């Protein structure tokens, strides 16, 4: 796995070769901005599901929803605030690391890359992967960080509002991943293979 500053542009020569070899271009948003726009309704839905999950795990949130306690937000700037911000950034990076862990031969692959786009991290691979593996790679950060992680913290008696915030934020941020899951599930046959060329996805 190598470091890059941004996801590479589509290689038109590779696109031509893939098309000649029988690969089909996935119908998907053509830009990151378009994908985010398409995925916004999914973001709202996933955040709602995460809130419902946390409702059953976090008694203080139950009390808030039932009106048994007051809602209060307090802003302060200090070292503790910086730690909270660092925690958000670390959570986003762990999200991308979980993606990477499910990519076949990720540490030895010279076709898999990681990097930063502003404050956001990303993982990108040009390896050919199965449809099932693609779906697994896409869904695991959502499952682990927004559902398994808060469950573990609740079971350990460590659940709090900040952990709930991170879990819900992660769910909302997984909207593009979930959009990709839907597009691939609908268009790619069960035994299909997937390969990326820049922001363009092909399947066979």
C-alpha cells in the first residue's frame, strides 16, 4: 500500500483496454461531489438508524428523548476541546483503516493507496476484487464503528454522549459507501468482479 495525495484521474488508455476485455462501466455518479449529493438521503437514514441503536444502548439518551432530563450544549476552548477534535479525526482515519484491512493483500499490494483529502483520509485500490469482497470492504466501517463499537462500550459501562456522537457521525459519513453498496448490488452479478480506474468502476 502506497501513499498518494489524491485519488488518480481515470486512465483513458486503461478504460479502453478494460472495455475491449469485456468489462462494463458501472452506472454511478461521475464526481465525488455528485456522489455526496446522491448519498445525502442515505446519510440522514443511516444517522437515524445509529441514533435508534444508541437509544437502546445509552440510558441517558433514552431519558433525554423521553423528556426526563434537560438538553444542554456547552462550548469551551481548551486542551480538552482539542482532544475531542483529535478524536473525531482519529475516528475518520480508523474508518478508512477498516476499509483497508479487508482489501486482499493490502500491505503487499502496489495497486492500493492511502492518503488525505483535506482533513479526510481515503483508501483506494485498483486491485480486481469480487463483488462479495467489495460489499464487505464497503460496509465494515459502518458496522464496526456505528454498531459494534457502541455496543461494546455500552456493555463495558463506558458509553457516553461523545461516543454516541462519533458513532452517529461515522454512520452519516458512510453514506457514499452505502450508495456504492446499492449500486453494486443492483448492477453487478453475484459472481462478478470489480476493478476501479480512478473514480470510474468497472465490472465483469
